[in-house]
C-alpha cells in the first residue's frame, strides 16, 4: 500500500508549471517529467529530488520513454510527432 506520508514529495516546478503528463526513470536514476503546459521536460535526481536540468520549449510532450542506450523519446500532441533526443557524449 502507498502512503503519501511515508514518501517524500518532490516539487518539479521551477517558475511556471503546468500539467505533468509523463514520467520516465533512466538507468542513471534520473526522473524525467514531461509538462505539456510549459512544453518542458524537467530532469530530477531520483534519489535526492534535486533538479538536474530542464529541457526547454520542445512542444507539448505527453508521453516520454528512454531506450537502453539513453535516447529520450517524447510523443508531441501539438504537432503529432515523435521527438527523439540523443544524449551528448
């Protein structure tokens, strides 16, 4: 059974915040949160809850996924495309 009292709450909003539509956990324990209102994807350290970075202005991400090699895919409802973001080496 889940309890909000036993789990830490994390605020992923820094400034404007809208509707979180997708979550994905990477193999590096980074939590990706797609926000369809702001068009951003927030990246948090899953262990600490601290912000790592924000991917800004990519559209209206509703679903996100990370493949085994670290590519991030975002389903964009505003322009009906699947966006692929490749990590920097």
